[in-house]
């Protein structure tokens, strides 16, 4: 079975752990969001790709959900002694080696997809991990800022998300460079050849939304023979984790499982899983022609997540007929 | 008193500790060798500048003489896991932060002299540390290699020195890029304004020799009003430390205190200090018109090194008259 997953960071990575456990023999291609990539201290950091790679490769900090287990911070401490900026993003020593290897390869002219494959040779994630694009796309957020001349300013997503903890009101989300981005080699082929396409409980705006916004990707998903099934990242009107409500509000979408499904729409989704607490509110999803089921969606363990993945695959099988 | 010192790594740095102790109020400008600079893992490493900066700034590993005290190697271990090359050069975590800051500034378009000054803001070495040039000069070594088609091959100095521990026979030393290198801002002015110019017991070929080979530097030293005094890095026919004999042999100079003095020559040197064990062999130096004294030259402590520096300054005072 060929499964394609459009994944962001923590939510996508944890879902993939469950999916891999549910269908050990499956051929899984992960199309990873690179819109939150950022250059820090001259090093290219790809938080979402790395979270997927570390999680599936056994190197992730398990409680935190991002970064490396047993991490050290000697280099960070030294960078602080030099007054190096920014100080709102911490790179651990183990994690740093990944960015050093990546940056060296990128500077040598290798595309990000080749670099990612090289890094995965170490981690053996058991999936094919593709960046959505080899071209640089960086998500920026227009935030309210009373001190700015225009009353707002545009900052990198990481500065908004990590630096400012998503506190300022987000007015607009812009994926800078996306108009000219091409899908990375293998992305469109994987979508076309898929037996199932899954949207895991990743951020619908700055993760799955950014991947879909790469010219050609949304069209490929819509044209794919495979059924497309999504899992709601919103449970009971709140993001399972993270601050997805902030960026949903910025694009005028309510923070509900139903609103997110309708935002994707029937043109993309064949099936949609909501949590059991949202079962009664899902009627508009069905009314839109999207098959909708309610199952427990808390990824509290790999086993619980595997059950979610199985439910998604069963739903895909149903909508296919 | 304005003192200019042409310094390599460990020998130069340890001498400077003694010089600073001997004349606490002096205005010391260090012109540092950058010929052994190397790009490793995409990061620009300046071993000699850093050794001077760390030594005078109190961050050096005291026994080792290079690298940081209380160093950690988490990033190195991770780079090995990725199979990153080269594996013969180890960068510690603390040291790495210096290279990250430097590389970021260089990529942003700052010249090495500005970068070095910025790094020194943290370390406060108590001297003005100038790279010999803002232009890239890299010392390469032509080594005997029976496996190579020509019977020899050209490798970076660090690969020869650190990677191969200077074991292969060195046939030739080439400072790649030096023809087009310009002295860094401040270098020629410092030499012209100096009251004393010192050659510390640094490597006469790949440290002091490379600095002097930057077009304009040797000429400026020869034209300077200040007396020029050197301290022999060779004691009893052997380098005080390191493998200077290997590169001296490559340029056809014997590994003796006298041969090194005659290699610099009367055109550069007004005075020369040899160790007491070499006192009786120094007649050819005097015959060449270079004032020569024998004093203990083992830098066994800062106090002993300060006495060497005082002897050098006294000799400079004598030859001035």
C-alpha cells in the first residue's frame, strides 16, 4: 500500500509513528512542510523535516516533541557569550550537527531533497521523507504592532511562533517565495501513484496549508485517484497542541474540527475524522459531501495513534468505493 | 611603547602572554597568520588567530595550548554519526561557536579584520589582534606520495599538519592566493609606527614566513624605523614544540637557531635571541651583522616568558642606537 502524508512537525511526526505501527509493510511517502525553515547563525534549520526525521528515527526528545533527546547546550551558551542573535531560538548541540551538515551540503549546491535523503541515511525513518519543495519558501506573519508606522509588521513565522509565542494578533499569513516554488522531485509522482493520501493532525494553515500552496500540489491532490482523508487537529474547539487557533483566526477560519474540514473543502477531502467530543457538530461536514466519522483523536500513545491511523485507512477504503 | 608582533599559534600566543606581563602598559599590535585557516564543515576556522585570542583572553586549554578549556565534543560526535568529513580535525563545542559567529559574519560580507575585532570584544585580549590579510590565503604543502601519478600531491597545510601529523616528506610550501593578498587595514600603519617589531618563537616558515610573504609586509618591516628582534623557535637543533623541522627542511633551511636567523637575514633582523644551549653556535649570526644574545628561551611559565620578552626589548633598545 502506497500512502502519502502531508506533514508538519510534531503532530505529523507523532501521527506517522502510529501509521508506521499500524501498517508496517506500507510504502509511506511524507511530503514535509518547509515553510517554517529558517536561517539561524548562518545555519539552515528545517524544523518540520527534522521533527519527522528525529521522531521516526528514534532521536527525538519524547516529552518535548521536537529537538533531540539527551540534548546539550554548550554551543548555545557560547553563542550567548558572543551576544549572537537571535536569542529566542535555541539550537541544542546534537541538533546543531544536523544543521551544520545540511548547510554545508546546501552551500555545495545540493538541493534540499538530496540533503534530506542524505540525513535520513543516518536516521532510517522507515518512510521516504521529501521536502515539499527544493525552492526556498518562508512563511511570514503580518502581526499587529502599535509601535510600527503602519500599525503592523511582517516577521518570520519562527519569530512569531517561538520568539513571540504567537501572542500578537496575526493579521495575515504569507508564504514568501511560494509563487515560484516547484514541488520537489518525487512529490507529484508520489501523489499520483498513491493508494491513500492522508492529512495528519498538522496545522491546517502553516503546515498542510503551505504544502498545498506550492503550485501544482493542491491540483495533484485533487486529481489523484487515491482517496484523501484528514484527521482533525482541533478537538473540542482547541488545537490538540500548539497555537493553530492563532493562524486559523488570521485566515478567517473558526477553531473547530468542522470549520477546518470545510476550509479544506470537498474538492480536497473525501473523508474527515473528528474526535468523539466533536461527533455531534460534524453534520455540516457531511452536508458538504465529506464522509465524516468520530473516533478518539488524542495521540496519547503509539498504540492509540495506530488506532487513529487504522480508522483513517478504513475510512479511505470506504470512500474509495 | 608601540610593539608589533608577527605571530603564529601556540608559540606566538605564549610569548604574548609573557610580553603583556613584561610591559603591562604597552600598546601591542599582533599581526596574526591566517595561512593555516581552513573551512571545515562549511565553517571558517582561523586556528592561529583563535589561539592568540583564547590564550590572551583566558579561554585557552592551558596544557594543550590550543582550543578551549573545559571543552565538550557533543557536536563532533554527532558529525561522526553523519559520517561528515574530514574526521582528522576535531572542533570542540565551545570552539565551534567562534567559527559559527565568524562564518555568519563573513557570509554577511564583513572582512576578517572586522570579524576578528568583533570576536575580541568578548575576549578582551589586551592587544590589537589583526589578521595579516582580509584576503583568503591558504598554505598548501606538496608532499611525497608514491601512490600519486606525479609521485607527489598538494594538500592543505592542516591536512598535512593535523591529518598526517607531518609524517610525509614535505617538498614545497605554497601560500595559495598570497600574490593577490593585501595586508589587512592597520597592518602597514602599525609596522610603520612601531617602536619595536618582534618575531616571537613562531614557525619561521608557515607562520612568520607567511605573514612576511603578504605583498608589502616584508617591505614595510625592512623600511620600518623600529628595530626588529626575533626569538629562536629552535633550541638545540629541535623545534621548541611542533614540527617546524619538517617545513624548514622543505625550504632548504637547517633546523638550527643560526640557520633560521640567517634565513630571515640582516635585511629583516637587527637582533636575534638564541637559547643558552645555542650560544656557541651563534657566531655566523653575528658575522651576518645581526646582534645576537643567548638567554633561556624555554617558555616554561609566564614569568620565564616575560624575562624572554624583556631580553628581546633590551636587545631592541641596544640595536636601535
